[in-house]
C-alpha cells in the first residue's frame, strides 16, 4: 500500500502545481488585458453623466455606446418638438374657432388657424361644420398633448438608463471574463437516508 500511495501523492502534487500554474497564467493573461489600476470610479461616471449625457460612457471608454445614447436623445428630442408643434397648432386653432363661434364670425378665410389645419381637399362644411370641427380640434389637442408628455417621459427614461449603464459598466470593469473554466469528473460514494451506500459519478465545474 505504501508503494502505491507514494506515486499517487507525487501525481497529486504535480496536478496541484500544474493547477496553480494554470491559475497564475490565467491571472496574468487577464491582468494583461485589463489594467486594474485604471478601473473607473462608478460614482464619478454617474455624476459626469448627470452633467452631460454620454460623458459617463466616455469616461468608461465605452465609445461604441455613444451613437446609441445620442441617437436615443435625438429621437426623443425630435418627437417632443414635433408633438409640441402639433399640439400648439391645434390648440391655437381650437381657441380661435371657439372665439369666432361665440362672436358669430366664423369664416372660410384660409388665414384663419382653424381653416389652415383642415386636410387638403376639405372645407369647413365637409368636415361637419364649425361645431363638429371644434370638437375634432379639441380631441387633436388632447391627443398631441398626451403624445408630447409621453415623449418627455421617454427622454427621462433614456437619461436614467444612460446613468445606470455608466454605473454598471464602471462596476463591472474588472469582472473576470477569462476562459479559465475546468470540468472535473470523479467517482464518489453516496449515502442515502437509510445509510445505504451507492457509487456515483460527480461532475464539477470550476470557475
């Protein structure tokens, strides 16, 4: 038994040395690609993003995210501007038509705001008359005001997501993504609740 035990001990020692050497090599390779002394400060990344959207991504050197961040902000800004213009136009038309109805001075003059927003090929009569068109203008005013508010909310969400991304990206700067994984297969004895022994094969994945 002693003669059998000595070679097994030596083999186990060699395996342990080899395993440590592999870990050390993987560590060195990982540190080669990730300079831990240059890990960004997550709080600083957030504050930079608060001051200037996208600055957190620049600080984290995640330059590829800038088109996404600024593209989202530009899209939200365009939506806010478009919805605000339409909301203002329909609101002005509604107020002008309301005042003309009260004064009895409704006209088909194209210079009137409520006539200018009528679709091409239609006139006040074809859209149902002044009262019907007034109701339509009121509905359109409410719709575009709601769309404008949704666009503002989307901008706030994009802003918040850019800050969260800057923080998480800085925190995960030194996250180990090296391929140092190993799979071990080894037999073992299993005892059930009745203390009955049985043999089984254990599979272990080491991270």
